[in-house]
C-alpha cells in the first residue's frame, strides 16, 4: 500500500460524460414536471374556468342559434387570450423560481445547462396550448352541431387561439431571462389586457395591414360574409404566430447561454418563418376577392341558388340554401294572415348584402323597387326574424320595399299586425323590432333595408289588436283587406274597421 503524502487528498474520478440523448430526455422530463406545475397554478386554473364559462355563455346566447361557421371560427379566438395572459404570468414566475429561492448556483452543477432549463420552461406551455385547442374544438363543434348552422370554418382561424397561448408563454419565458424582475410580467399582462382585450391596439378594426401583427384580428361586423368573400390571410397569420412563438422561445434559450450552431440555425429558420408570415399577412385584399364582393353586392343573382318553397321563390348564396326553409316558414305565416290577392301572392325572397366596403363596413341596403321582392340578410335569429317578417308584411301591403319604407298612414297598422300576430310572443317581438325597444309612443321600426316609422297612435292600435283573440282579428282583416291596404287610409279608420275603440292622433303624412 502506498502512503499518501502529508496534506494530500485522494484523487477524485472525473464525472462521467452524459450519455448521448441524456440532456434531451432530461429536458423533456423537466418540461413534463413544469407543465404539471403550470396547469395547477391558481391563475391558470382561474383562466381555464373563465374560458370554459365564456364558451358556455357564448354558445347559449338565444340569437346564436343560427351561426355562420366562417364567423364561428373567428369567435373562438377571444377566449384563449385570457389563458395566454395566465400562461405569460405563470411561465415567467416559474423561470424566476431559482432566482427567488437562490438555487441557481446549485442548479449549475446538474447535467442540464441554463439554456436546457429555459427550453424546458418553454415546452411546458405546450400542454396548456393543447388544452386550449381542445376548448376551441369543443366551442366550434358545438356551433357546427346546431341545426341552424351554415357555412364552413377554417382550420387556420381555429389555430389562432392555441398559438396565442404558446406565444404568450414564450414571451413570459423570454421576459424572465431579459428582465428577471417579479413585477415585469404583471405589468406586461396589464399592458396586453388594455391593448388586445380593451381594443386599444393602434390598428384595431382594420381589415388589412399592420392590424395583423396582433395575435387576434377581429372584424366589427354583425352580418356574416360568404366564405369566398372573407379574404382573410388566416393561414399566413397562423404561420406568423407559430414562427414568432418559436423565435421568442429560441431567443430565450440563446440569451440563457446556449449558443450552439443548432440553436442559432433553428432561430434563423424560425425568424424566417415569422418574417414570411408577417409580410404575407399584411397584403391587400386579393383582387379576385374584391371583385367577388362587388359582384355579390350589385348582382347577387349571379352567385345565388334559387329554390321554390310553396308559391314563392327563395334565392340565397350557396352556403345559406338550407336556411330557405326558415325564411319560407316565416313568409308563409305572414301570408296566411293576409287577405285579398296578398294571401296567395308569389314572392321573390332574395338574400342581399353590402360587401364592397369590407368586413368592417356597415352600409345599409337600399330597398328594392322590384314588385313583390323581399330582402333577407345573411344573419338570422333573434331580432333578424321580426325584421324579416316586417319586410314581408310591408311588401304584401305596399307592393315593394321602397313603397313600404315610405308608408305614413294607417297601412302601418296592417303591416305591423301581419308581422307580429303569428309569433309566440308578439309584444316582445314588437319591442325588439323597434329601435328604442319601446312599447309606447312613436318609434323607428327596423327591417333588412330602410326602416319604417310608427306613430304613437299606430302603436296603440297594434298593441290592442295583439291582445285580442287571433281568429277574430284575422276575420276582420280579410273582410276589410282592400280598405285596410288602400293608400292614405287613416289610422283612425283602420282602428274603426278592426273594432279597436282607441283615440289616435293624425298620421305622420298628415302632420
């Protein structure tokens, strides 16, 4: 046995080199551990609960029974913003854990480098993004399963929500490496909330251009467009979000000290995808889409399919053809109450929209002067039903939409009674079809084209008729149809013919 010199220490065997693939396996193991912790964090749990409640509220609204799926896919993008902000906050907090607990120097002796640990934190957001994707799929499937659903959705639009969660998580990880402060992430969350949820993004509401650099690009429009007229660069936007999320995650790894050629090459590729998607998504609306919008606005008959239901024809854009059954049901119920030739009058119900001013435009449709043609929009359900019913009644009484919009005499009583009497809750429908939601006084009555006007006296007569047994009023309307629909018949005379003893003032055209 050889004695060691005095003061000498036994030699220590060098640490074995990690086996090939060991860092990768360790990164994935750490990512799984951090993912479990991330999913159990209180902000994330609250965000997921709020997101689930938002989905239920959004899909149970009574006027959402007839969704257009090309709008329903975009409607999935708002809720994930809440989850994304929680991911930003909690991923940032997880990365800073070693700094808060002063364990960074101990972690330095492990197999995983600081860059590897950063990569694991970035990967830990993936399960949360997948959970968000499941929520997006459930929300869209719920909408698609509704009997009144029309149109088709876009996979690229559906990807925006989950990719936003990945992006915000990567922002949180990068922020922890660039500004390791406990207050940086909460401040950024507040800024993001104000900008995106509060619609304070500088280019919010624009259809093209810099607005597409935001994670979610909505369109403030109530009436859907046919899928072919959207012209949204959703696929390029999904590529931009994916590339940006990957770029930020790799940049966080790079600033953590891992500057290998592989990381640098991946960062360059991710940055290239981001630039490609970002540049392509900011272009103008394609020329073909713009031309199709003009054609659909001015000559919709060139793009529509017409079907006959009963004695009337119903012309719709191809995606809306199944909805002609609903239009025919309403038109048939209105005509069943009419008398004279109007009872069997052949109508042409044509779907119209104004698409020349883009997705954010809200220009009103001009009333048609074609005899017996009724306009119906692309939205349905809720207030759209009594509005269409009023348009049908107006054409049956006045002959065309332009004449109906100018009614100022007692014929308005006949129009509104035809529109409302057959409905389950006629007074509620009356309230909803009036601009001020009132049941007394004069008011503007909404329709798919130009609105109509009711005087206070006409409102009294209509409400009195709605409180009477329907068969008795129907008999009087059919018996006196010619006089009830005669030009310049007064509201007082209409009330007398229908047996309503109320005092009314002069008609609007006599004032």
